[in-house]
C-alpha cells in the first residue's frame, strides 16, 4: 500500500486536532478508538484502525499519573 500525499496531509490534520484538543476542551483527548477509526478511514482500512485503537485504549485503562509521573500519549501512538 502506497500512502498518497493527501492521506499524509489528513493524518497530520488529525494529529493537529488531537494536540489542540489535548490543551483545549478535551472532548476527544484520550479516546484512542476514535483516532484509530479516523486514521483507518483516511488510509482505507477502518477495521484495522478500530482494532489498533481498541488495543491501545485497552492498554491505557488503569494508567494514572502518580507522584509526578506522566501518562503516555496513547492517541498519538494510535495515529
């Protein structure tokens, strides 16, 4: 599969929306499933995007920032 230039631009816009939402309203901030589905739709395989997003969402369950540690950025890993 060859990734086209327009797909790269759309994925970059999705990552930008995630970054802006992280420091703004936080409507979609830590929902990896939505970002996986959006990325999958852009790349033409929404099923794989949902599987990857669900797997990463499952990894993020129960993770808390304690004693100054930081939580990994799971949605960016999904994208």
